[in-house]
């Protein structure tokens, strides 16, 4: 389901009818009430960390240009929703910054070595069940096709299960986004029926046990303990 391109709510993956995210391939429109989630977390701060090829860091005030570029690009948004207008994307960015927290995480993805920022990973705790969170990723064309999506997701997934009291993570995939199933299987997610997604979407999930098993298969893709 697409929403109006001038919708000013922030784009985050999680909220069924309130939003149609990501995988679709990235993010959907987020209900701002999501910030009321009461979730048990450790005291781990949100600081940047490295994976073998990437650096991930919390979204900051200097990331507006990248954020707006992602959400106004028709090609990147084709599996998510109607692209935002520039003004709506700016309002969405400001709201995303305001709501940034352990329950609403926006991670900027950049190549290590100062090459530049290439995308965004989001993780959002379910407002009705603090043990569940949805995750999604969006990458610029320059970051696609080389495994950066799986690597960035693996890093955020590893951090989430290591520092949060989560039982499972899930992701939605638009049926036309054929690049997603391979990445999901690589990361240890399994497809299954779910009322969380619409008729044009597929649902993938990974619980804590599956994550622990998948870590062996994705060894080298993530290292959430290396903070900088």
C-alpha cells in the first residue's frame, strides 16, 4: 500500500497499516506513537560500530541530505511507497532525529575509509510487544549489489540481540523485490505466513535461537562489539 508522497510522518519499518516499509526493501511510514514503547534494554549506549567493510553510526543532524535523497528517489522507493516530496522528507528527517532512541533506531551506513555514506538501517520495537522488532535497510545505487545490505543488517541484528531483550526480528518484503529472499536466507531469516503484512508482501522472521545458529554462517559480516 502506498501513501501520499507528501505524508510528513517519518519513514521507519514497522507498523503494518500505518506504514509499508522496507523490504519492501527499506522503510515504511511510522506512527509517531511508536515512541511510547516501554522496552527493557541494557545500558548500552547508541554508538557507532564497524563491520568488516562498513561503519554504522546513529543518525545525526548532518544526515539530512542522505535521508532526503533516499526517500525522494522513485527508484529506491518503488517497493516501499510513493516517493516523498523534498519538504515532506525534511519534516520526516527532523522527526526521525527527534524520536531516535533504543526503541526507534536509525543507523547511517558508510563505507570504511571515508568513502562516503551509502544508506540507512532502521530497527523499531513493536509498540504492543517489546520482545519483537522490525528491521529494514535502504541503500543508494552505489551501495547495491556488493553485499553491503546483508553486512549492514547483520551488524544491527547482532547488536540488537546482544544488547536488547528481543525474542525475534522480522522484515517485510514486497513480492516484486526479488533481491530480498537471498539476503534473508543468508542472514538466517525464514519466510512464514503472518497477518503483519499485506497481500503483496512476504514476511520473514528470525528468533534469538536462529540468530545464534546463523552467526556461524555469517561470520565476518558483523562485529557489533567494535565501537568507535
